[in-house]
């Protein structure tokens, strides 16, 4: 008799799903790769099984595999009493080794490197907290690969959008009539990109685009600038960073400097102290420009104010043959893609061959692992564009009291990495 197959759809109950999830998480925590492989590839009927989550802890398999390496914090003292050891002296080497292999397998299976658990920790955050540096670097490298791929895909999508627009225009012309309707655009090419990790003073809120920021009313105070949603645009605590940046970029008087983003005028004030011969400032927000003029910036030595977005201003400077010994970049609510366009398309035409340029390095500064990932991503993209970058670590003071009245803290990292970029020799 021919074999009879049952094509009836299988409906998993909540109990079935929970049991499957727990079995996957247990195998991950035990670093049982053979069982994990069987569960993820053949047995489990869960969608995206490599990223299932525990309902209470929020642990994914990556979280579970790394957390299992944490040493027992209870140790037995000489008198037999059990005490708490808040500083475990080391991880078990064999456990870490098996965890490394398990994490590598999970990443190959599509595990998400920056997924958050119930404690708002990524797998990399756990690895760093327990001192598992080899595991931490694995997650950082996975983040770098993911971000590089995402950036490349965004670039391809932009090219595709341009092609789509041209095709639509040709179709519209061919079918032109007084009341003819053109084909709708699949993507709004005019929409400003939004991203959680940017090159700005603060990681842009997902709800805030650059165009929205430029249209918003600002709250300009002595120690901070906030937008209309109470997002921190710039704050006075950045002064030491700005001073060191200005000194590194303008080591001697009589040089030409270009600054993108005036904000509170902190870095421009330090540039003025270095005695530049030429000092161009590009500022896009009309309220900031009005404040600049109220404070007399348009009358300071060598200062030229350009009101508008750098995307509109800089091509004109390049066409006019303007060049600078130093360039600084610090904008708000722009994406990493905007930043990459800035140094790969504009800096190369504006910077003197022996010049220096830098930027406010706030990329991913709301989480240490994100900060580390974006340092590596930036290094690779800068290298591709023909720049060498050196980093100087600067300790950041405790900022607990700085965030009162600010929507969210945009800086939680202990050390700032000050970039100094030059053309490669």
C-alpha cells in the first residue's frame, strides 16, 4: 500500500512552546552543542529558534550560554561558614572554552548579538560584567559584522531607490496626460533616516529625525541645550572633551578650521583660543544661529557663519576651492550613514593634505558594547576612505546629576575615546 502522509497542520500549545524554549535554553547553558544543533535544525518547530526567550529572565540562548560561565559568588571560608565573594578571582577555563564554541555556533545560527534580557543587558553586557573578555570580544565582533552588513544594505537600498525614482519619472512622462496618476513610490526618498546609534552628541531618539529637530523649538540654557522633547542636544559636561579636541586639531595659531555644528559654542570657543586665521562654522538650526549672532560670533576674528545643513553648504565650499587645516564634526539626530558620507565625500575635498580632523565620538555611548562595536566599524570605514585614526582615552566624570530634566542619558560609558584623523601616508 502507498505510504499515507498526514498533512494536518500542527498547532503548538503554550505548554509545548515553553517546553521547547526551556530545552533550548538549557542546552545553551550546558554548552551542549550536539543537542543544540538537533534542537535548532531538526527538532524544534519554533520560528527563529536561535532567539527564543525565557518569559521571566528574558534570556536568549546567547544570554544563557554566557551567563552559565559566571562563577559561584558563594565561597566557603576557613571556619566552614559560607560567605559572599563579590569579586570572583577567575572563570573556569574549560567552561569558558565550551562557552566560546557554543556562542560561535549560536551566532552562525542567527542569534542576535544585542538582544536585551529583562535586566536590559545584552549577551555582551553579561560577558563584560563577569569578566569573560574572550566571550565579550566574540559578541563585539558579531556586532561589527552585523553593523557593517546593515550599512552596506542601506547603501544598496539608497541606490535602488534612486533607480526606482528615475523609472517612475520615465513612466510618468510616457503616460503623460492632464489627469494621469503616476505610480506610487515604494519608498519615501525624502524621509529623513532615523537610528538609535548616531555620530551625534546624543544617540538620536528613534522618534526624532534631523528634519524634526531642525523644526523644533530649543531650550537653550547656560549648561545645556534641549530640544522640544527634552532630548539632550549638547551639555556643558562635554567641555573638557571639546578643549582637548580643539588643542589636538589646532596645535598652533594661524591655521584654518571648519566646525560642523555650533551648538553651545563650546568647541568653537576653544578654537578661538587657539588663534585661527580662518574659522568657518556650519550650523543648521536657526535658533542656534540667532543665539550665535546675539553673542557676537559673527564679529569674532576670522569667523564665517554658514546657516544650513552641511549637506547643502559643504559642496559649495569644495567647489570654491576652500581648504582647512582642521575640521570638526558634531551634529544632532543624524545617522551613521550621514557621518560616513561626511568623511568619505566631503572631508577628502576640504582637508589640507597634512591637516587633521575629528568628531564628537558619541556613537553607541549609551552602552559600552555598542561604543566598542562602533569604534571598530568607524575604524574600518575610515580606513576604506583613506584615513588613519588614533584614539586618546579620556576619563568622563560621574554624570548622575547631569540628567535631571533630560529625556534619557546619552552617555553611560566610563571613558571617552577622542579620535584624531589624518590622511594615510
